[in-house]
């Protein structure tokens, strides 16, 4: 598979070029980012939280632990130990953000010439980082016609003698799909048979806004599935509304994986900032986590209902597979059965109405079944989100007909 470095640059440049002049940001995946005062207001024990987050009194020491602060890791272990699988602080390493966590795991476990299988679509870094490490990548493609559901039977045809790792993302950005429990169980069986490691990006967990824990498809964390050769990545940037706090984590019950990641952090990013850790630890504490997740799930549910109404109103031009979890979804726009040029669409939407969304071809492989798709985040403040949808309606009425289709780009915008 050819290097995707240029795709990575294109995606980053798209956001960089358009974000500063945007009126309505429907690209950022974090639900309505919090201030420290917001976090204190959510806390069930404000006095204690205020004491913990007394920033003027916080000593910014450079602690020597490469694995992270004990309190933060204890709080995270409690999240994963709900089903008594025995996750402890020793199974968790703190990393400087989601990207650093992904790089740490992949660079620790893979070498040039290895082969990995990666869910697609998913976070672009999950397949671009191994490619740029000299690792061969095969895409395990989820299709909109199958409601983005992965087919485990396809893995046999993708696996090679050099395959070391299977990469999944659940909930998935950009589709909002999950890996349902039955599929996860099949995946674990396959990985066990082939002795493969699983990397699960769960940074949008547990924002399950459209599925209940009682549903048979509701997925436990991959680390809770009884298979030890699993590494799970989490972060406070998505589900916990702290995109400005660079604190993520790697969880694994396999000692060799944790030891390899610890050595990698020592050689690369080093320990996480004490300030970042203090805020992150409080967000996932039992004082704050319940109110925080309830807030964010409510935001997603409310905004997604409004977005569904927008899609229903414009069903002559767009459709989607409704997201189950997370903060993003993929909307397909079309004309007379032909997919529109999604880059032209997003450029015009930005220039005419100041709305920032991302064309799929700026973050995903060039797949014919993804043409016309646009990635949209529905996680922002509800009032601003509704205002953005009103502006988008104006665009659909006044400018949509000028957007070319993929098969007829000669039309002028």
C-alpha cells in the first residue's frame, strides 16, 4: 500500500485553511468543550473538586513516572473494572494525547515489513501511521450499504503470514458506527486462532447515545473481552469534552504490550504534563464522570435529532446511516442518483455560509462507495448547531444546484 502522508497533510491543511474564517464549526468532534468552572458545576461534590482543581496551588512538579499519575490511572481502572476483569493501574499508561497514544502502540509493536489489517473508514491516523512506519496495511472495509458493519469473514482473505495486528475503532469517527458485541466476539475468536494482537481505538467511548446497555449489540470495551493481546486507546478529548487537555491512555492486560509502550514513551514524548493529568483525572473521577457523560449524551441526542430532521427535509439530496455512538456521522449528497463532488460542496458551503464540514476524500481512501460523503460533527452547543442548520438550509435552497457531481465536474460552482 502506498504511503498516505500526502493524504494526512491534505486533511490537516483543509482544516487549517478553513477554520479561522468559519462561523459554524461542524468539524470538531469534541462535545461542547468545558471550562474548569463547567467541570466544577458538573461535579457531584463541588467542594472536593474545587480543592483538587485549585490551580494556583497545584505544584507543577516533573514526576518521574513514565506511566502517569496513580490517581488518574486508578480512576481509569475503575471504568474498565466494572465487570471485574481485573484491570488495575499497572495495566494503564498515560500518553500525551490520542495521536501520541496511537503512535506509541504501533511503533512499539510493529517493525518495517510487518502487515496490519485496519478498519476503514476510521481515524485516518490508524492506517497512516503504520504506513509511514514501513508497515503494510490492508483495509478492512465497512460499507454504507451494510450500515457500516464489519464482516469478520473477510479477515481470512486479508490475513498474511506477516500479519501482526488488527486495528478497529468503536465508536467510529467518521461514521458513528460501533463494532457490535457479536462481531467483537467473532473478531476475538479470529485473533485468538491466529495469535494476533488487536488495537482498539475507543476514544469516543462511552458516548452511546442511540443504543442501550441492554441491547444485544451493545459492545463492552475490547479489553473486557477476555483476550489479553489487546491494547485499547482512550482520551479525554472526545467523550469527556476536554480537547485542550492532552491526556490519553493505553490499556492492556498483556504485560509485554504495556512494557513495550512504556519503553517507547521514554524515548519519545515522556511523561504527561501534571496540569493536564490533574484536570483529566478529575473529569473521569466518580465525582464528575456521571454528570459529564449525561451532559454529552444529551447534547448528541438533541443535535442528532435536529440533524435527522434536516436530512429528512432534504431527502431529495442527501441520506445517511444514522450514527449509533460518538459525535460524527457521514452524510451522502447526490443529484439524480449521482454523488456530488464533496470537496466542491464543502468549499461552497464554507464560502457561502461559513459552515465547516470535511469532505470524505480529505481524510479517507479514494473509495467509490464513499463518493459524495461529507463528515459532520453534531457535538457542538445546541443553540449554535441549530443556527448552523438554518444557514445550511439556505445554502441548499440557493446554491446546491450549482454543485457538480463526481461524474460531471465540468459544471461551474
